[in-house]
C-alpha cells in the first residue's frame, strides 16, 4: 500500500466521522452553483483527490485570459460559477462563459455602463437557464445561461445618490437576493428580492430605520439620520433552507468617521441580520460593531455550520468581523455563544450581556488623531473565510494593524466621511480558529498583506492567495505551507474547486486571467 | 438633532459654527452668512476643487462609462452662492445642511437628481418661500442653474475625505511631557538624538500631522506616501549545513527568498522548513512602540518635537 492511498482512506474516515456529526448537506462536487459554492458560506469542498499528500503533483491544465476594456473590467475579483462543464464569470460590466475542460471562451456579454463606482464585481447567481449579476451603474442584469443574451435589467439603486452595485446576487427559492453599495454620501442601505423570471421587486429590507418607530429607530437621534444612516449590503448573503432564513451582514453607519450627529448604537449597521427569505422580515439581529466610528463594515460572510456546544448539537453562524472580533451565534435565535477577538485590538471595553462589543469612546476619531487598532481596512475584510467540518476550524486571513484616525469636521452636523484613517503598520496571518472557543489553534504569518479569500477541502487543505503573488496550499490541520504557484499578477479572487470527468480542478483568478490547476496524475 | 455646539477653539479646521436664527436680526445674519460662505469658499479654494465627476472618481480609474453627472461650474456656483445667501441661507443654513426649520439640501433628492435646474425648476415653480418674499416661480433659468451649481458644490464638500480648506492643527500636547516620554519611557534616545539624527526635526515636515505620521508609521505609508528614509530590513539565511548568507531583503515568501549582498549581488534561495531565516528590521522598536503608545504620548511627542527647529 502506498502512502497516498493510506492518506486518502484516513481522510475518507475523517469525512465519514464529520458527516455523522454534521447534518448539513455537503457542497456539490461536480459544480459550483453559488458564490460560496453552496448556501452555507463554508467554502468547504468534500473533494479529496487533491490532498495534503499528493498536492506537489498539482499542475496547470489551462489558463484563459479575458478580453475586456481594462481597469476593473479586466480584474477577476469575482468567484466563478460552474455548471455542466461551463464556467460563468463576471467582472465589472462583463460576463463570460468559458469551457471548464479547455478554457475556451463560449460567449462574452458587455453591459454599456452609464457610470458609477467600479471597484470589483464579486460574481453571479444562477437559476435554471438564467444568470444574474450587478453593475456599477446600479442595475441587476439577467442573461440567458446558454447564449449570454440579455433577458432583462432592473434598476436597483440611485446613481445620483452615489450608490453603486457590485455584490454577487444569490438565488434562494424563488428569490434573487441583491444588495447595494455606496458610502460617499449619507444614504441608507437595503437588501432586495427580485423574481428570477421577471425581475420584479418582491421585497426590500432597509438595514436602517426609514421612519421613527421602525425597529432600531430608538438607536438614532432622528429620522433624517437613521434613514440616511448607511449599512450597505455588499457581501453575498448566506441562507439556511430549513430555517428559511437569509443571513445578511451590513456595512458601516453614515457619516463614516464623524459621529456627532448620530449618537446611539445605529442599528442595524455593522450587524448580522437574519431575514425571512419569503417576506424580507427580520427574525433577529446581532450588532457586531455598535456605533461604529472606524469604517468597520461588518460585511464579512456569515458562515453557517452545524456543530456541538457543551455536548449539544447546535445550528451555528460564525463571523470574523472587520473590527477584529469573532462571534459564534445560535443561528436560530441569534444568541451569542462565543464573543472574542481573533487579533488583538485596542478599541473596546469588553462585551455586553448580549455578547456585543462595547466601544471605548476614548478611541473615537479626533481632530489631533487617535491611534486605533485595527485601521479602517480592518482585521479582515470582504474576502471570504472558510470553515472545514473535517477539522472543526474556522479559517480567516487576518491583519493586526494600526491607523491614526482623524476627524475633519468638528461641527455638530458632519456629512459623508468627515474624517479618515491615515498611515498603517500591519502584520498579517492566516488564522485557524476553534469555533467552540474562538481560540487561535494555529497562525501562519505572511510576509506582507494577505487580502485573499479562502477555500478548504476534505483533502486537508486550505487554498489562498499569498503575498508575493502565489496561489498557495497549506495543511488545514497544522498550517504548514505545502504547495504554491506564482502567477504573473498574483491572486485577485477566491479559489474554488470541482471535479470533471474524474479530475479535480482548482480554479483561481489572477488579474485578467483564470488559471485551472488539475491533479492529472491518477 | 440640531444643537449649538461651540467649535473647539484650538483647531484651525473648517468648522462653520452653527448659529441660532432667532437670536440675530435678519440683516446681520445675511451679512454674517455671506461672509461665512465666502470664507468657506476661500478656504476651500486652497485645495483643488473637485467636480461632481471627480468626486465620484476619487479613486482613479474606478469610474467608467458616460458619466452624466453635472460638472460644477465654479463661476456659476459663485453666482449661486450670492443667490443662496439672498434667498435661502436663513432656513437651510450656511452649508446647506439644514436647520431646525428647513431640511438638509446636501441630502435632498431634488438636488441629487438635478441637472442645472431640471428638478429645481419644477420644484420652485410650485412655490417655495424665499427670504425676499418674492415668488420662487419667478426665478430665471440662469438663476436656477447657478443655484444648482452652488448646491452641487456643497454635495462635493460632503464627498471629500480630506480636511476641507485649512489644515488641521494637531498640536495639542504637552511639550514637557513629550520630552519626558522621549527621554524616558519611550526609549527614543536609544536611537535618536535631537542634535544628531533628529536635528531640526520640527522644521522638516510641511505639517505637524506629517511629523505625527512619521513617528507612528516611519515606513512612509502615511500621508502622501512619503516617510523619512530608513535602513532596509536585513536577512541572514542559513541552509542546513551551509554558511550564513547576509543581505538586504528583496523578496521573501513561504517557498523562496531573495537578498542583495553588500556587493549589490542578488541571491535567490529556496526556503524549506529547515532553512533558518532571521530578519532584522531596523524599525522593529517603532512597530513595537505602537502597542505601548497612548494617544497622550503621541500628542505630547508631536508637541515636543515640533519645538525642535
């Protein structure tokens, strides 16, 4: 018996054990049908053909370079989808279908943009024969999956109010769930549900109270401030089909840095909110950064997994937030089980009875500058984390850093940002957290910034971009670096994997090129 | 929430002080406000004026397509400022951000959607109180366009992520306490001397905030991307059974590294779990300082070092 086979059988045993404990269905292996591969946000693939033992044989199968107008249209930030051997990929204002076996382009769709911020489209959603993506000029666009032809487009936000759209929609049941972006001016955030066939609006959930008396309005000084209070929804939602709950994470309040005119917790900004998928009504909310004054959008993926807490099986949701805090909640009730830090920060005075952090007012931005850890980029950001049911670990690319926060407008009615964080020093690492305690099981230090999304697999592997421009694989149990390949433009999106004709592929975007690595040796 | 709130006196920042319309007579208000608005405009003129489009294009290259936002015409906006002072300011306030009696125009959908009067025109036609008690429907197309440019300029102000106008004075600390920290707990004198490498430090930076950034983040990723020049990070690499190789860090990741030796020659090495890699960062003490510095320490240090001319 050779060693790889041993390792593979050990892994299958591990998986078997894992599947006995964890009731959640595994991600499909022959497709990648949503932004996160499934609804859970775990980004864990049960594939193990590529594993910690044989990974050194992973090799390039093909590379495909997109042809778009440059800038953010030529930078693959999005996670590709794959179904029936065809990859569907979006960049700003562009969508492509590419043959998954050969890397040959099948069709290319270009949206004629009327403007808006273009800071990196995050991907598409799929429903039957249809695709959906958002555009910088505030449209939700649906294409035919087979021909790339426009079916319809719907305006989902107001360009004149400096909204824009970039998030990957997610289809749950009969709903295309679409979020919005924008923090240049003071506008309110919301999440929309559209009919996948017609594009008609089904419901809209405002993340901030639109009028006095609405839930959360008691945490704002008045209706004008709350209805313009920010809370954008620019990272894809996750979904529990059994509970019929959507988990949406929300961005910073407005004004962003200045705060004189928004005393209070500013609900439901910087929050993890559970919504009924059919109605858009809120089931519960947990605020991960009450009264944020540091641009710490809590728009990090809410990762859903089933686990065991004090010997009891529990339905959980976990988030490593931009403010440096790590939370594990009961995803049925929203009650906190773990509230802790995944990197050392200096801005809070512990946690309240609900498990929400208590901000230290001394660390608010000031005219003469306030030294805060983390800086406005945060301890992590939009890039997806991963949870492996095989190791029971939550993985996140983390940063311990400092910025000096200045207030630029000391009036009682600041608008927009009215301040900023300047300068930075950082140390960066990939962390593996024990979900039961939030304790760091291992930490792999990077030699530079690591704003990269993650993928975990049953092959006991973590895939990530790495500083220096590589796609890298690490041992999921120990954090040891195992394999890398340097890409000319570095890694620009989050890696994904699937199996086609018995071969497991690893797909990663680097700038304008999609790379397909494969375990070709049988 | 609208309260009078004294601007903090020590800061030379653009802080239009809020006022109570009830306390001052109409004529005086107009004169004061006109002056205030002009002052604000003068202060703003020190920094490049953003247009609506450039406001949205704050990060270069992140906006594409036929951008149909109104580009602010500063000459028209100046005319609009006069009109605003004559007809609007008493209710909507000197920055157009509203008062107890009238809404914030910077957030107004009429203003946001307007193109040189396209929305303001129909709005004013319906009748809206003006300070002169004349009919708002009588405003000419040119006046509406001017007003639109002025209000769009106010929206641009809200879009800015830099200080508006005058520079921020961040010197708020205590020089004696700064000196004590510099020579004591800060351990700064281990590497620095005010007659040696920090001679004239208080005159070296355009603004005190740049000095502050240099103290905190000397690698120069702060304001303007310029920091004081610093010595490079050094590497000592030892492969199993090999001789140590020393040089300036050029590149390092989990699998490879590169250093430049004292003769300027590049050396690339493979990094394995048995490769010993020692990094010497001359700024390690500065980075460690971040974990110890209080905000008072920072402000005191800036105050103290500013005195070293």
